C-alpha cells in the first residue's frame, strides 16, 4: 500500500538529493545513491 506519508518522504528525499548534488557540483566524485539499500 502506497500512503501519502511514503510519497512525502520520497519527495523530501529526492529534493535533498537534488540540493546536495547542486551544492556539490564542483566535487571530485559524486557519492553513490543509497537506493539499493531500501527495497519496498
């Protein structure tokens, strides 16, 4: 079951990831996403 809380958490996670990548554009190498650790 897909609840609004799960959708909200996913949205916040994607926004945080986007903000991090935009803030660290000059970084040497991007960190791997932790998407594989969480399987629903």
